[in-house]
C-alpha cells in the first residue's frame, strides 16, 4: 500500500489556506477537508434557527461533496450560503463554543484516521491533528489578506470596501487568537510560510516538495 501522510495547514482568515490545501490535495490525490467550512455550516444553522440548536448538535449532518468544494448541511447544499458576510461576522463567536469545537474536532479526527488528508483551519496542527507529519502555518499582512478577500467578494457580486474588510479581518484575528479554547497559534513544529508576496503556484510547489521529501525519507 502506498505510504500516505496527513498535512495540516493553519493560518488566519484569507491567508489562502483553502485554495492551497485544495490544490495540494488534488495533486497528491488526497482528501481535502475545509474545517472552516464546517464551522461556517454550524454558524449558518445558528443564524437560521437560534443558539438553542447548539444544545443538540447530533442532529447536524455535515458532509462534503466530491473534491471537498461542496458542503451539505442536513442534505442542503450550503456552499454559497456559508460564505455570506453575516456568517463571516459570526463564525469566530460560534467557533469558540466548547460544544461546537468538541463535536467538530472529533469528526475531523475520525476523517483523518486513515491518513492521506489535507486539512486546513485554525487549530489543525495544535489540536485536531497534532501528530500530522507535515504542518504548515500560513500568514500574510491584514491589508494583503483584505485585498484578496475583496476580489473574492467582488467575484460573488458583493459590494464592500477594502477598509471594512481590513477591519473585519483584524477583528477576526483578535477573536481567533484570544479565544479560550484552541486559539489560533503556530504549532512548535510547523513550517512558517509568509505568503504576502508569494504566488499560489509558488506556495503550492513549496509545500508539495516538503511533502514529497517526507515521503521519500520514509
């Protein structure tokens, strides 16, 4: 059987984690898991039905479609709905709820048991997959991340200005880094990648090389 590893990619909002993780998973024929999308799905559920739904998370059915680009919440494709500004503004708060983190972390760990997973989020290398063979921590300045997010929002037809996005990103960084449970932080053995002035292909190739070197070493 071909040797496989787990790859954990962490970093703040709009650092490019999802795009890079998806491309790496495709090239390596691995499973891509966007944990941020899972927390967004729970946040959407709370927005729709109120915080009382957090009392019984077992009723939630969160599944990814082929390739990890489509996400289903209780059978409904919510891939677009979880990317709204309302969800973005509330996801850090919902993510900090202990019951939410325990529920989703358990689900994520089970998915990764057989290896061959590329998982991105805020606490993958520190909490979800602390034994991952390759850990990456991606970062970029808030201003650069805001410009990246602005392009995404414009592509979706959302009208928002750069200053507002920058403020939102800085606020979310503060919430993510200072929450009590599983705060955003770099694992001690993670490789730090500042993507501020790196292209997507450059970042992708760098991580692929690190993964290939690990697999050759075994």
